[in-house]
């Protein structure tokens, strides 16, 4: 269980870096009317894959963790992990998946960048809010 928790905590940095990179790369390319490249496609794909791996680890932790308890919703820490963190992360992963899928179907290259930016950008905001940062008092530290 501890190994999974460390993996989930460590993988968040990879997910965050990829999500930030994909979001801002899409913004820059959208604003400059740049073509949609294979490198951009791979960045978007790897971002989505890393988020899905994070989801799988998170689901295992959700059902094994002592921090998930529906009977203690008045406690901020239990409510955060039982409902808030889980729900926001699932929505963020769904947004990334939908954005990636919609961008693949769009023929206009500039619109691909715009689609990725919008969906990945909203997902990035949700992820930043839903991470149990140490200063919130829910996490075990930065790593």
C-alpha cells in the first residue's frame, strides 16, 4: 500500500509537467497558427496516458486507503479524499480524454491546438485544485 501511495504521489509530478507542457504548447501553437506536428500529438497522447495510469493507481488506493470513509464526511480530510479529490481528478481525466479525442477528429490544425488548450487547460486547473498539497494539511509532503 505504501509503495502505491509513493508511486501515485511521485507520478503526479510527471502528470503535472506533461499537462502543463501540453496546455501551454497548445496555447502557443494556437496563437501563432502553427501546424499540428507529430511531436505535439505525442505530447498530448503521453499526457493522456500518464493521467490514465495515475487514475488506475488512484482507484486501487481509493478502495484500500484508510483516508476514504463515507461515514466521516464532517472531517475535512476524509471528505477531501472520499469525494473532492476523487471526483475532480476523474473529471479532469475525462476532459483530457475528450479533448484528445476531439482534436484527433478535427481536420483544421489550428482548431486542434485550440481544442487541446481548452480541454487540457480546464483539466489542469482542476488538477491543481484537487492535489493534496502539503500546505493544505492533507498530504504527506511534496514527494
